[in-house]
């Protein structure tokens, strides 16, 4: 996943929120890890960490396996928490682009997802194939996270 993909995911999710949320705000354009989007929903503040993955279905099809997510948790260059562990967002939104171009958002409570990943035995990989080779992340199959799913939204 690249910086451009991240911006695309945030734009897609921001557009989706316009239907139901008020006072929508993107994170400041500086080093800021707390959340990607903040908004008001039914009078309460909610925050979202948003990830966009255009290759999950591609790799699943290519390797004849289920769709896996890549959920970053550590910056290996700095030796510190990153991704889901560094975020303070309430919700973790993982947007997957299917082979036919349909983009679907999977929404999780960030802390529930983090606890599940921390307590499970999912494979941990670097991000050399889809990133800048400075991170580690869990690689759970999407199907294994269905019980944690709060919402699934087709965006396109």
C-alpha cells in the first residue's frame, strides 16, 4: 500500500461519511498518527483509521488462497509501534478493491481488532512487496475476522 492508496481510501471513506456524519475533518497534513478522519455521528465524536488495499484480491487469486489483510503494527526502522498500535482511532476501516474494481470497506472497532490480532497466531510479514520495507504487520485472512466486523459497506 502506498501513500497514494492511503489518500484514495481516506477520500472514499470521507465521501461515504458525508451521508450520515457531520463536521467531518481529515487529519492534519503533518506527522499525525492519532486518526485519519474525525467526524460527528448522532452527537458523538468518532474517529477512523483508514487503509486501502488494491492488491488483496489480486494476491488471493494469483496464489489460490483466501483474501488476507495486511495490518501494520510496527515501524522496523524506528523500532516503535505504528499502524493499528499507534493509532488512537475508534474504528479501523480496511478498504479492499476486488478484481472487478468494486471497493468495499470493512469497519472494525480498532481496540477489539488489535486485541484479537495480539492474542492470535497470525503470520507476521514485512511490507517489502507492497510498501516501503519499513514495517511489520499481521496477515489475517479476512474470513477469520468476520465475528469482529462492525459494518461492511460497498463504496463503488
